[in-house]
C-alpha cells in the first residue's frame, strides 16, 4: 500500500506553465491531499539531500511536464528513475478549453484556472495510487553518477509513455493505478 506520493513540478524557466505546475503542486499538497504528498525540491535533490533522495526512491512520483521540452521527464531519466505518472500541462489546458496566460510571476485568472485543473488531475492520479490496494510501486535506486550536463543522450520519449487519460501518462513498464473502468 502506498503511503505517500511525491510530486515533481517542472521548473521550466520563463514559461507560464512552470508557475502553473508549482502552484498546482502546492494546491494538491496543501488543499487536496495534505500529509499524503511530498513536493520534490530539485536543488535539494541534485545536491543529494537525503530526504529528497528517499522520497523519489520510496514513493511513486507524479511529474508535471510543462512543455515538449520534458524537463521533469528528462531529469528523472538522467537520474535513473521512472515516474509513476506524468501530467502534461498543454493537454490539460486543451481538455479544459483554457488558453495559456502570458503572466508568469502572478497568474491571471486563466493561469489560476489552469493550475486548479492541473491540481485536480494530479490529485486524481495520486489518490488512485493511495487508495488502490492492488497498486504496488516498485522501489527505485537513483544513479549517483548522473551527469546532468549531458542532456544530448536522452532519447525521445525515454519511458515509452502511454496515455491513459487526456494529459495523463504512465511509463510502459510502470503499473496502472486507476481501477478498471475509471
């Protein structure tokens, strides 16, 4: 049984979606699933802070990718980790007919609406993992010799994501978490 879920919101520089991702992660962590989720701090993770390393090894991670740059996916790939699920913001925006705002520092109404939609989908995924008694997350081990400067070695779609709902993907080798028919 899964006790907690780690959320990694992509921190894309200069992208409105990065603010949407971070705010969505906080909405899930503070409002929807308090004490059931953790938010990965990338600087701490890269520095090797034990708490951040343990959370991605021991708990399923839901990554929130902002764009086709796939920053969150790529960081996990380079660290030798597989996310349990991926939320893709552009598809969540499209599925909810929300146009992307231009304001990044403080989200306008459209950005806030998108952050709420992303948070709902992220919470739905995390809740499914937490509540499904048959879901078993395979513990992982981080590659400690990761060279983040060599991003050119990342293949396209390194986890062979399969779409399970609009804006929601799982790596081909990870277990499904939604109950049948959900």
